[in-house]
């Protein structure tokens, strides 16, 4: 499973999302919109943060802990 956070460098929610993914033991990578114009265009990024799983945007906002658990429980 390829999990990617796409966020601005100034996004205050990104660190929370990272912590929640770490608690769920989900490996992820972070891509910053300032450095990845290709991803911004490809996924139509307009807000921060975004969570992309297996090349699909699954959240275009800061998901709640419950939303993250529910989503990743279906991926097991």
C-alpha cells in the first residue's frame, strides 16, 4: 500500500496526520505542494492536507481519528 500525505509546508494539520498514521503503523511519505507541482496538478490539490492511497485521493482534509481507523480497517 502506497500512502502519501500531500500538504503545504505551512500546513498545521500535517503533523497531526503523521502522528495518527504512525499510531496506526501505516508507512507513509510526505510530499509538499511547493516542491511537487506535478502531484498538485495530477490530483487537483487545492487544500491541505490530502491523503493519497494507492494513487487515489481518499481525504482532502484532516480526517478524524475515527475516519482514519475506518478507512484503514477496510484495507487490512
